[in-house]
C-alpha cells in the first residue's frame, strides 16, 4: 500500500494507527514469545505472518513519519509502531532459522537413506577378539538398524512364550541342540519387527554353509538378499593378547581388557598380573568374569574352527557370487578400523 491510499483525515489516521498497535503489536509479540519458548512450531506460514505484521507496522510508521514532518502527529506515537515492526522482523527471522534447521535435518536424513538403503541386510564376521563387539554398535547407530544375536533371539523367544519360543524351551530343557530350521524360524519372525524395517545385522549366524544357503532361501521369499558382509581380519598371532586379557561384565555384556581398556578398579598383584578381586564393573562395582574359553589353548581350537567354517561362507558371498564381502583390516587402532568400515558400508 502507498501512503496516498491511507486516510488523509488526521483523526481517521490516528484511529488506524491505534488499530495497528492494538492488533499487530500484541500478535507479533505473542508469536515471538512462542518461538523463544518453543511452544509454537514454526512453519512458512508463521514466517510470512511475522513478516506481514512487520510490513503493516513499517507502512503505518512511514505514513506517521510523513505526518510528523507536517507537525500532525507526535514522535511518541511513532515509537510503538517501530517496536512492532522490530518484533515482526524478529519473529520472521526466528521462524525462518528454525525452518532452515529442520530442512537441514530432513536433507541429512534423506542423504542417509539414499546411501544406506534399501533394506540393509548385513553380517559381521571376525575371529574371537577381532572387535565385533566394538564396531557392531557403531554400525547400528549409523544405519539405525539392530544387531541380531541368535542367542539373544532364543532368550527373547523363550521369555515371550511365542510358539517358536516354546519349541526352543522344550529342546533346551532336554539338553538338545536348536536346529537350523528353528533358528531360521526365529529370524523370520524377528526381522518382521518394526525396528528391522530398514535392515538388520546378523551376529553369530550363519556359521555353516548349510545355514548360509537356508538364509538365502528365506530372504529370497521377499525378493531380498544379503547386501554386505563385513569381515574383520586380524592375524592369529595378535589375537592371543586380545583374548587372554579380556574380562566381561556378564549382566550388561560390557567388555574390559587388562591392557587396552582396564576397569578403573584394577590393581596388579606381585606377579604383575591383575588381582581378580579388583576386577570390578565401572558402573556398579559388581565382579567381572573371564570366559572359560578365553585361554591360549582354547583360542587355538576356536580359531581353527572359525577358519574352517568361515572361509567357505566368505567365498559364497565373494566375487564369484554376490560379491558383497568387504575385508577390513582390524589390526589397527579402533578409530581407524571404524573409518575403514564406514567407507565400505
């Protein structure tokens, strides 16, 4: 609007200015307060409303300033309108900043989906002590997909009393092994849960070529397949130090290491080895434990079994087949291992 279109009668103009102050100023002040307290969700409409209120006030102020030159109005009548304009501009800027921040978050999320989706079906392989427990949760956090352990699924199924859980409970009570068919049935149920809609990471499965083939058959029913196999590679000679120095908090699954990640309470005995009585969980002070197979002799057998079982599986998903295996040098600092994993996701 131009000043020529505004009322020329001074009393009428003052009435119009009074209306602007009565409506625009409290409205923009309330909006600004709402933005500051985050009680008002900003949108493009909010931003435009703030700018429009500022525009009305500025237009009125410009006209009143013209009247001031003609000694028609007082300076004091001009100040509230300038304040109203300022609040309107502030409301617009606050809303616009929040809109831009939300748009940036959306753009970041869309970029992640474009990079890591459709549904990511992953496996993590690595010998004992390779760092699966360290790197797995990082992949979970980055991709927003759960890491599924067959042991955890068995315990959850038994606890929930599901049909497959009742089967497993009966087998466990008899000391029998859980068959591949039942494990696959549990996996088929678990990956239908909402947290798996974007993908999942299999931990501890498959362990044999037969299990790998059956898993492929299961996934093919929905037109899916394994999309990435992360193979953490560490020389056997390095693993003994990693494994034999490992202590675990059984309840939480937290891992400690006498050299690389000792508990705060650890003290060494006269022989230079950790005093078992001082190996306590940092969070609650409860005792830590060592796995019975975390010994040099047991490790030798475990590594032999791992290589015998895993090599054919890696070949099955390797270059001659689906070519989804990514070899990762896990014989380096954990941060470097993660950088390599992230680059190969």
